[in-house]
């Protein structure tokens, strides 16, 4: 079969040692606190913003029972000025000056704009501090927006993330990748750690993990029912295989298990076309791995001998090697005729799998 | 016959959100014909973030299959062609890969202007991220739970009363749309409330940094244009179009839809990574796939004088187009499909509605997990029968939802294209999915797009109309056959119709079709037959004269389908009986037989 007829397969990177570059961006404009060339630790602040941005438009003229054209004369604060919580922003005399109708700021912030009858308040949440997350070097700065950090270490890509990010020491919570993480395994020692689970996690374990303020969770599978719960718990979670109960793939589990006790980043951005895939990263200093070349992860190629993971259908999640690339398509049980490859699995056995249901892993 | 002065070999690319299809069209024996295709993953997102990578992968497959060199050593398309084995004369591309335009709607009345604006947005590559209707913001203040402030001594959440107008305005500000559509007021009506809305829009825009401000489209009372421009035009680009609700009785969606399509092109299509390089290959702009598909459906309607419905069920977008004479409607459900957008279907649809169409027993959790996994790996194809059933169920719901509100009666032809065709190579299944999802009545033909390139073929008309017409007619669609779908209020088991089929050659076939059943009578492609359909009492079929409907029909890959399941199709409430029924329909239409 011509190489051109082998489609480019999806890839999941599971790399012992690679150099990566990651953008770290503020949610709103602010100030970058580092310069290009600075070395940063995971918890170092690289940029700050006064607020994550919470705009509250208020129909002020209606509240003061006045016309929009008359509103300006009652304003005590003007657009651009800061306000403190409960500070009077507008005051209108009533009953011949004996009473005043006032409007107080619902929280600290800034008067962002005024137009007609409306006033927009930019309410301060807590000031937003952007941490480096990746230990490495700042290689570029985007003024008022963020930085790009270059880091070296072990990288594991997942398939789904809950949003959010965490950083802590990696703790192994299960003996095997097939095991389900239950709440009795989580205690106070999990606080601030990134937990390595197996094929799934129980609801009680998720609640216990949130209660103990764990920094992150890495798990093979996730019940679809826990998607909303986990978002409510704000527990950064990296799912490596998919929804349902799925043992974590051996290369992923083995790589993570080799770094137990080391600082680990869990970065799980929500799905978006420009976002990176959810990932776990264990920083390793380049100098600490003498003899190994520090290069960006190489591109994987679909060819006989390449290591692949089945992502759908029979033997989903299993790892194997491309043993043979047939010259003709085959008809599947579903009735669909598809091109693909014969896969020899690490656990034994051989199966034809369509190209679309394979991804390169490594 | 191809004109030597015109282009003779053409390459068409359809860059979808999941896959990129490229087709080669060339003059064969004096006619333009589809020659070969390549299919690759779309590479608009990281890690490639360059859609040319996927287009090149697909082109290389065509090179390997046809021994025709299309790319130079530095991977540029050879256009115009140098010889019959090197390059092509023209290249045309369409796309549905960009993210949809995020639109917030601000209007006076939920029932009138806001509803009309939502309908207009639903006909374009846009999604409504927030809708603010002034008439919903009055009334009592509502209790809202406020979490404790991190710097406050208070540790527990508190409940405060909030103005519904402020809550709605906050939601509008949070939506961070690409475009705000401001609507309200009938032409010649009052304007005061509209100006208040314009002030709200202006204050939200003014609070944003200039580079992050959304654009505003005003589609309200045309008398208010100048004052609205005074309030908003200084802050952000403002475009005014005809009122979407010019009178209380009528809506005018087209001008707003045209403007949104134009903005989609400016703000989404043109920003696709790699598009600039791609445009060096093509002499005509890259257009949205839904436009190209609409052109194909309109062409079929005009060419054959038919009422046609076309459904394109993709990984990220589902489009339904109808063309009846000169009247055309198009509904685009952006972010709604059977690929990555399946997650949205799971989120927004009662899961039981999906489960109802499964002929096998499966737990809700297992089914939900598999659908979500399909959305994570949208290119994956069903291997087992169970996987196929899950895909079929999702396809039915995706299409049924997208076609809600579209008139499906009185059609002559229904055509299907998109990823659904790729995942369901069984033609019987495709027919079943179309019938289950659309539930059309009457007598009509069914066709599918086997190469999923029909929309791209339609776009060829921009460089060579003759090639487009030729390749659509000869290679664009596979006719499945003719469907007879009567309306009936009979009970299960009662006779709905008696059918006599007299093929041009062969014996007469007489059938009595019971209510609730689906019958398939094989009739080969090109084979003609005369049919006489006699509806029983309580059964309605269009064009029945003196109790008989007579027609001459032509066969297809399936033949004649008699769908006597009634409208709407009622599924048994008992799960076991429901599964048996759905399974029976699969068997009836040959949906368990693989076409190799």
C-alpha cells in the first residue's frame, strides 16, 4: 500500500523527556511581571490583573427615578474612577432636599462606562495572579497579556479535561491501572497533591478529593455522570482514555508511576479550537538528564512497527503495534467498509482496526 | 461536451470540521466526471493549526490513486495544469471548519423581535450565546446566592435580591459575543425603549477594551437608525440592515442573515489558519459549505422542476435546505452534528429521546459514555453493530432537531450528505434515518451523496458551470428509490394501503401493507415500474384520484419503500417492545445487510 494512502493519524504524546512551549495568558489585560529570559518556578507569578473582569450594567436612571439626560448631575463618581464597596456613586435629592435617593456600589471596582440611563461597573473579584505553572524559562512576553514559557520534562496528553490547572507532588493512589479510586484511599496526606488514579473514580472519592483540596487528578476513565459534579467541585482532572470505566493505558500509567513524589502540573483547558490538549507535565531540568537530547517531541509516523492505541470499537484503549497494512479495505460488523491496519496487541492477539479508530502514542 | 477554452480538470476541496475531502473532476469521454477522491483529517486546530496540511494529505491520496502529479516538490498545487498527468486547471474550496459566529441578541420583545432574530441567526453559521428581551426584565427582584468574598470575614454564602434587568444585562456582558444583534420595534413604531436598549449595548461595549469590542448589527425599527448610530457608532463598527420584524405580523429574516453570513466570512472563514496560503491556489473565494450545498439543492430543484429537501449532517454543523421553485429556505445548526458537536446534542437533548432509537438494551450511562467518546474522537467509525446503532440514533436526533420547523410535506426528492453518509455505508440504514428523522409524507424519491462531495461539486459552478452540472447529475448522488409514505390514523395491523407494482419487465406484484410496517420492494436502478396505490379508509395520500394513486416510478439502489408507520411515528412505550419494533424496521429495510 502506498504511504500516501495511509492517513495522518491522531497522536497522543507520552514523552519521557521533551521540550515544550506553553502560552500563559491573563483572562483580561493586566501587567506582565517577568521579562524574557527570566527563569520561573511553577508558583511564580508571571502576570497580574486587577480583576478577572465582572461587568455589572446598572439602569441607574431608573433606580434614581430620573431622566437619562439629568443623570449626570447626580453622579458622584465618573467613568474611570475607582469605587469601594458600599460607596455612594449617585445621589439625588428628593422631597425638597429633605431626603436623598442614593445608589451604592455593590462591591469594590471601577466605573467602567456610562451611556444614557445605564452605568457599567467593573466589579473587582479577587485580583487575578497568573502563575507560571511550568517550571522553565520565559522566552517571550506579550505586553499586558501573558508570556510564553519553555520547559523540559515528561509530558502526558489526555483526551478530556475539566478546565482548571493544578500543581503538586504526584501521589500514586492505586496499585494497577485497572483499579477504581475510592474515597477510603484519600486522606489528609492527599492535600495539595496530584493524584494518580486508575480506570475510574467514585463520586465519594471526587467529593473527598475536593474536600482535601487536592491539586489535581489524573484518571483513565470518568463516568459521564460526574462531568457536572467535577466542574462544581473545581477539581482539575485529566482523563487519559475517555468516558466510562477505562484502565489507564500502560505507557501513560508507567510513565507517571516513574515520577511519583515529583512535582507535577495538571493543565486541563476546556475544549476550544485554539487550546492545547489537556496534559500532565513533570518538569525535569535538562542538566539532570545527561546524555539525553532535549528536543521537541518528534512527529510520530504510521508505519509497520509503530505503537498505536485503539480509540474506538473492540479492544478500545489497548496498546499494540502495527503488524501489517492490508492492501484492501475490510467490511466491519457495522457494515462499513474501511481501510486500516492489523494490530498486534501487547496483551496478545491480533485485530484489524480502521485507521480512523487508531492513534499513534508515544 | 467540455470546451477546450475552459478548464477541463478541476480539484475541489470540502474542508469540514472533522474531515477534509478533496475530489478530482476531469473530462472523460467528452463529459466531466468525478475521477478520484482523498479524505484526510482536517488540520485547522493545533497541533498543525494549518488547514493546508489536511488538504495536502488528501491530494497525495489522489496522486497515489491516479498516478497524476498534483503537488510540486515544495508541496504547492500545480495549477494551472502542465499536462494531462501534471496538475489541474482549477481549484475550488468550500469549508465548514471555522467555529460559528457567537451572537448575542438584544431586543424589545421575546415573542416578536427576539424570536425573529433567533430564527434569522439559526439560518446562518452562528450560535446565540445570550438573548436579552426587555419585556422579560420587569417584575419582582429575584433572590441570588452570593459566595463569600475571599477578603471578607464572612465565611458563608448570602442571598440577596437582584434586579432581573441587571441579571440579564450581566449575562449579556459575560457572553462575550463576536456580534451583538440589536432588534426591536416595528417600522414606524415607538423608539424610546429601543434607545434605552441601545444605551445598554453601548455601555457594555464601552466597558470593553477597544480591541475586544463586539461589532453591532442593528435590525430594528428603521426610523431609529440615526439615533442608534449616535449612541453606538462612536464605540464600535455598526451595521444597519432592514428590520427583522417590520410589522407585527411579518418577519424579514433575509437581510440580517446576509449580514451575518458576511460577518462570518470576515471574522471566521478568513481567519482560518492556512487559508491565505490556500487562496493562492484558487481563483475564487473559499465559501461556506452550506452555501455550496444550497446551490446544489436549488440547481436540482430548477433543473428537474422538483421540490427538494437536502440535509447535510456533518461533524460540527447540520444544514437543512429546501427549494420549491424559486422559494428557498436554509437552516444551519452551527455546533450541532454527529462529530465533536455530539457533546452538545447530549447536553441539550433528553437522553431518552436518543435511547428510544436503540434496538438493543444498553444502560443510559454506557450509551452516554460512548456518545461522549465519539465527540472526543469524532473521526472514529462504528465497528460493532452496537456502535453503529448509537451513531444512527444520534444522527436521527441531530437531523430531526435541525429540521424542526422545516416543511417536509409535498416533497419530490430528499437528498442526504455529510458525515452521516460516511458512517453509514449501508444504504438501507441511510433511508431509514432520513425517514425516521424527517418523517415526510407523500410520494418522493430518496438519494444520498456517496462521496460526500456534492456540496463541493456545486461550488465548481463558480469556475465551470458545465462541469458542476455534469458531475452533480452523473456522480453527485445515488438514488435509493421511491418512497410512499401515507398519513394514517389506523391502528397497528390494519391495512393502510394496497399496492400494485407492474415492472416494465416481469410479473405484477400485489401488496397489502399494514399500518406500522415498512415494506421494501426491490427495483433495480434504471428499472421502471407502474404503481397503483389504493389507500384504505382513514388513510391519506396526495394526488389520489377516485381512490387510486397512479405513477410511473424508477428504481434505485433499494427500490420502492412503503412507509406505513404513520405520522408522527409512534414508538411503543414499553422498552422491550420498542427495541423489537426499531429492530424490525432495520430488518424490513435491509439495514442489517452490508453493501460491500
